[in-house]
């Protein structure tokens, strides 16, 4: 595949190198290996289930130590709301008002999502907003039939020249309706952070957003800042970053031909949430909470969610302190065989590290080097909820090409569904990853890790997308909490279901955790 001079200039302008793009094309051409699942992580085999007493102790550890820590809440928030409304776009495209009723359309297309949307329409947070808009803009609104009113409602929220909700960033869409106002997911993240991510009544939040939405987020913060700060007695420090252009990946057709724009310019796509590792790598905080923008709850559930976050942070602190002590001892002390075995035991029982069966045969110096290597990594504690059939990543024991087994969060796209063995393991998964993560990215000396060194680049994956109704192959970088963190030390903990409330479709806003009453 030859690149023109113009192509090469364009590649450089994006902050990419020709070599990197050629590597991407090679991966798209040859394909990537599937993840090799060893078994599902379950309670007492990779997932910790904490007693009430232990949970309370861990929360207390966090409460006691947090004032001395530099804490940040990191929120991936670049997603647009478009996909939330997909079934409504389909409805407007296919519905023939002169030939059928909405009910007939629902029955004919088995459109259960559409049916649920219309049944729950009055419970949508923005219902009154849309109705008021329609009454102001449609002269004879009250004379319309019920079907006509419903179509007008859908058009109002989707139409570019009307309310145009689908072009909003997901974080700024009205998510919750309180007595006196509508709250966005962005606003709820601030209220929630005040309950668990504060140091000395200050909270620092960082949102990764699409650059074109920066002004909208700024406006929203200005609008709500005083109210939220007064209500929570917290000062908020908000920052934003964008997915870096240099993380975009090239795309090819199903015949592995390079995809180009109409003007013949190379077509690059954002490479999924794995690109955000670059953004995360810019921090040097002591403790980082990671949570997706759409995973929020109405106020009455926030305290329970906050307790769960504190528990994860307390566990991270207690494990980190012991790991740091051992790392320091390995560097500075002459250790006995018993002490070396204690460190190995700690890694196995507390950090889920699978130690080589040959470990006992190693020389003492090699044992020390081996343990240093295993301890000298970023640490993540991840909440896991019981699986209720939601799409997305789950916790598994995974075997790599060198036959090393480790705990990983795996997306279904990374699993070979044609393999009976892999499919059976997938079926036995009991838990699900709600992107509920607390991280430590420093070593015991206080030096910040270069997170790029802990990525498993073989866990990138190829997804099928469409561009102008044509199928294309796109390359996604190893996911932020998947392959990008593959070589971190990983602890999985069961957390309550209330901590997992993503809004993948607009109908999710009808669920109890998004309803005030």
C-alpha cells in the first residue's frame, strides 16, 4: 500500500508516524489473536466478597487517610448521545404515518424498545421541557391526534433544527428531574465526588471530552458551580482534555483497501477508550477514581454509591501500604527465606499474582528480582457487580502467549465465540465490570509510572463499522481498563448493583436509579 507525499504529510500532521500507520494496516490485514480465557473470575477465585465488618474497616481507613492524599476523579465523557436514540431514528425512518398506526408499527417490527419509550414517556426527565417546546412551536398542538403528538415529540428531540438532543455530549443531556431543576450527568458527578473524592473540602475532577463540546461543558459548570458548591460545602476544580489525534487509527474496507474521504484524504477514526491512557498518563495523583460519564444515580442513591467507592479506595490504600513496605524491604534489606516466602504469599493471596511454579527452585537473588518485578507496577482495585446480562467487559483469568495467567477485564469482542471451550467459560461468568476503578500509579518512592509500559498491545481489537453505508474494519487500541491495564496488579471486589447504572439507551433513564420518585 503506497502512500503519497500528501498522505505522509497528513499522517505527520496528526502526530502519527508512517511506521505506526503501517503497523496498524498490518494488524488490520493479519487480524489479532483472541484473548485466551483460562476460567471466569468468581467469588473466592479472583473476586473478593467483603463482610460488613471488613467493609466498614476499609471505609474507615480511607476516611482517616484521604486528607493527606492528592485525589482526582477521572471521567471518560467524550461520548455523544446519538446511540442512545438509535431506535427512535429507526422509527422516524421506517414509520409511514399515512399507512399505519404507531401500535401497528410496533407490532410489525417487534419494536419493544419503542413501545417501552412511549409507555414511559411522561417519566422521561425532559418530558415537560419537550411538551412546552411543542406547545410553543406547533400552533394547533392540542388538536393533533395522539400518534401525531408522539411523532412530534420524537422529532423535537432528534431534529437538528429543534432540540437536537442526539448531538449533545452524553454528559450534558438532562438525565434526572428534580422538583426545581433538570440535572445532567456532569452535574451528578460533581455531587457524587463531594461525597467521596474530596480532600480538605476540595474536589478535583477531570473529564475527557470531545474538543467541539468544550464551550458547552464550560457553560454548564458556570451555570451550576455556585449551587453545587454551596449545597456540598465543596470547592470544585474541573479540568478537561481531549482524545489525542495521535491515537487515531486508520481504517480499511472488508477487502483491506485503505478507506478515504470524498476528497481522497486518508480516513482516520478515534481508537476507542484505550486512547485515553495517554490522558491518564498525564496525572501524578496519589489516588485516581475512574468512572464513566453515564454511570450516575439520582441523589437518594448517591450515599450508597459513595460508601462503595470509599471501600474500594480503603482496600487500595491498605494493599498499597503493604506492597510498598515489601518493595522497600526488597530494595534495602537482607531478607531471610521466610521473609521472601511471606512476600510471595502476599502477592498470591492479596494481589492475585500467579507465581511461577518454579519459584522455589530459583536462586535467592533471582527470587528477589522476580518479586521486585511483580510488585513494581501500578495497582487497580475494580468493583464488580453480579452479571445481569448487560453487554460489556467481565472479570476473567487469562493466559497469555507465554502461558502466564493473570486477572483481566475482557470485552466480549476479544473472545472467540466459535470456540466451544471459550464460550463455555464465558457462560460461567458471574460478574460484570461497571468501570468502577480506583488506581495507584506511583511506586513506593513516589515516582509516577509511565503507564504505556504496562500495556499488552496484542489486545487491540478489530471492529466492524459503517461509513456511508459501507462496511469498514476499524482498529481499536487495547481498552483503557482492558489491555491498557493488562500488566497492572489487579484486585476485583464485589460491589452492590446500585453502583452500576449506565445509560446506553434513552430508556435506561426510566430505571429506578434515574427516577427521583
